[in-house]
């Protein structure tokens, strides 16, 4: 009698962050201090997230003046820059995010996160 050993099931989902498994978008806004452009970008992004993503997002604001290494490691060349980390692929958009349609299309937020 032969006993077949089954390989343990490994799921890619286990290795993903909890936000990715729940279908949430992970967004990072890189700014350089509390400049008027940075404040405007944050306000615009909050409005977009509240209206379009309705709680299906995690937002992190990173001040590159306090964490310059994060800017270098993530190849941030200009600020403010919005980065969609998840769902993959990573997408970036630079500016004050005042054009909602441009932000949604540029980051594929309409199809993937809503």
C-alpha cells in the first residue's frame, strides 16, 4: 500500500498584507513638509478616497524631510507624489491631485479598487 503525501497548500494570499487580501488599495502620499501644494494634494486625495473608494483604502502620508531614505528607496523624484502600492502593479502620479478624473484613470483606481 502506497501512501501519497500531499504538499501543503500555500496560498499567495497568505503572504500578502491584510489590506491586499481584503481588496483595499494601499496608497502613499509623499510630501516635503506642510507646503501649500502638499496640503492641497492631501485634501484632494482625501476627497477622492472618501467619494470613490468608500473605506476601501489605507492611506499613509510620508514627509520626505523627516524620512529622506524612504524617498530614495521608493524612487520619489518630485513631490507631492501619490503611489498606489496595491493592488499591483505599482502606479505613481505627481502633482496636487486636483483633477479627480486624471487621478482615478492614472492610478487605475476606478476598475481595481471600487
